[in-house]
C-alpha cells in the first residue's frame, strides 16, 4: 500500500506527463491539424446608387428580397431625361439642316466663282489690248489705267470667292456625315442623353439580396449616393491562422467548417486561396522615414494570416454575412491526423450548443 507521499508523487508525475503530452500535442497539432475560431462568413456587399440624379418614381423591390442580375430595383422620373433626348435630337436635326444650307452656299459661291473667273479673264484680255494700243498712242493713259483697275478688281473678286469657298468648306466639314465633326458632336450629345435615360432605371448588377433599403417614391436621388445595399449570393469563408500553422497549407487542402449558427454540424470544405499580405505589411508612400516597431518582449505575439475556404457542398439555407465559424485544416493526409483533426472539429461543434 502506497503512503500519502508516494500517492502525491505519483499524481505529480502523472500531471507532468499529461502536461508534456498536451504540450507536444498542441505543438504538433498547430502545424499539421491547425484549427482557428477566427473565421467569418463574408459576402460582397455592393452599395447601389443611381448614375444620374432625379426623383424616384417607383420602387420595385422590398427590403431583404432576393433579386437576379438585371432585375429592376427602382426607377427615376424619366420626364427630364426624355426632354434632354428630344432636345438633343432637335439639335442634331438643326445641325444637319445647317450643313445643307452650307452646301447651298458653297454651290452658289462656286457658280459665282466661275462667273468671276470669266470676267477676270475677259478683263485681262481687255487690259492686254489696251496695252498694245497704248504703245501705238491709240488710247490715253487714263483709259489704260482704268482697264488695269478693272482687271485687278476682277482678280480680287476671284481671290475673295476662293477664300469664301474655303471658309464654307471648313465650316461644313467632311461630306461623309459619319465622319463629320459637327454632326458627331451632336450625335454624341444624343447618345449621352439616351444613355442617361437608360440609367434612370437602376438594375441589379449581380444576384443577391436587397438590404438597407432607404428610398421611396418622391425621394430625390443624387448620383453616386447609395440608397440600398445588394448582398451577393456568393459566400466566402475567411479564416485567420498563425503563420506557422500555414506552412503546409496549399490551395486545395482539405478543411472542415463549423458554424456558430449550426451547432453539431460539420461541413466538408477546401482551401481556395490565401491573401498576399495584411495591412500591417503595407508600406505607405508618404515621404516620411520608417518607424521601426518597438517592443521589449522576448517573445512577441504571432502574426496571423488570412486564407479563404469554400464548402464542398452549398448550404441549404445561406448564412448572413458576418456569421462566425471555426475552420479545421487537414495539412496531413495520414489516418492519425485525420482522426484527431476530426475529433477536434466535432468537439467544437458540440461545444456550440453551450456557447
């Protein structure tokens, strides 16, 4: 029979051995079968706003209602946008009429140019004849000067008409309406007006659920001001692990997930990717000198890195964004590791009944 001192010594040895065994287990488990409760269900949340400003005419969805990509969410009063489209159409038509008027002016100027060229040619012949007659003293100097002036005036008329035609041609632009700059300007204005008219209808850019709906008919919606949020139907599970726990983790590594909202259930999953870094490792380019981290601790806190996990099978009922979860990784393929990792995650799933 053992004495009390022997019993105490035995319990001390058992406690030390248990502590060492647990210590070794946690070291090995943190490398080959790591587990983290720092996991969250994330969804892409898109603030929805109109691209143009206007008064809300109708709302076609309700808060927390599911929508598909392309579904009409709400629409603005289209009256001012229709007026702008009509004004742009009128401006384009007016520009086309102006080009037709310029074509008529160019045609008239070219006809006048032909007449002026004939007149200048006749006046030149007359002046040359007067020059010959002047040499034989058959005409006076006054008549010769008058013939010279008439010929020079005719030449100036030709030059002036050529300049007018050139100016009208530049103002008219390309004869091809598809490349005419003036018409293209008004066509662009019409396209923009029609685009704004289309933007008066705000549609879902992706499948999701409407949330934080804050609009009603009659409300003035400013362009770029979110009036509701669209929560994506696609879920992303993010998990934060210590750096050393991810040494053997790769995309495709098997995992298991337990959700706080579903105690007692373990879901098969796999690692899809890992983030390239965290905010603490981002260097701000601000023109200032670096500020080294100051610590007087011998052993600092371990850094955590983020990975992304996807379920092998989708949930029957999607969880809200921000739901908490626990993620178990299977960094080792051996039966020993699978047994203990499965034991860990099932124990956590049962504990969720308590807390």
